[in-house]
């Protein structure tokens, strides 16, 4: 039986929506949304005339051979912003359990950005892009995770 304060976070690299579970028979209700327009930027938009985007480095190799990826930097920034919102909401007891829904790469970034306290409230996750899906479809996809 899900608790009364169950939230569902549906996110990708540029959008996030939070829903509250009303009940297993009544579905979910939209709570709030977050936008990150920079997440829609593509690497090919970075040119010699515009080498950085608001402090992000261009894709390049460091001396260690590690590739720094602009898209990953943007995803990390947005996932941290989402995690901050969730942490503040958790501290206010806005939710007691959480379901994460995101494409696989971004889901990993989200998990890495959450505080340990918020991670403890994650009841389940779904590796799927659903930011544009209607509420009824989202509810259908996550219903079994409660």
C-alpha cells in the first residue's frame, strides 16, 4: 500500500515534472515542473566563435585522456538542480517516497545527484523517456512500482 505522500519524478535532460500519487485507483496529479532550456542545446551549436555556453567547457581531452562532454555537464547541472528541489521538499516532508522515471543515462545522473537521505526514499525507478507522456500513461507505467 503506497503512503499518502508518494511522488513521481519524470525527467530528461531539459524537463522535469513532479506528480503526487492520489491513490492506486485515482491516479496521479501534477505538482510542479522544472525547465532547463540549456539541456536542449546540441554540441554542434558550439563553434569557434562561441566556445563555451555559460561556463561549460568544450568537448576535449584532458591530459588524463578523459573526455569532457558538454551534454554530460549539462545533464549533471540539471540533475543537481532537480536534486536540490527534491531535497528541500523532502526536508519539508512534502513526500515520503519517490519513483524516478527518466531515460537510462539521465536516470544515472539523477541517482548520483540525490542526497543519501533522499535516496533512501526512492521506492523504484523506470528507465524510460516519458516527459511528454500524458498523466494516465505515466501512472500506468509506474503503478506497479507502488
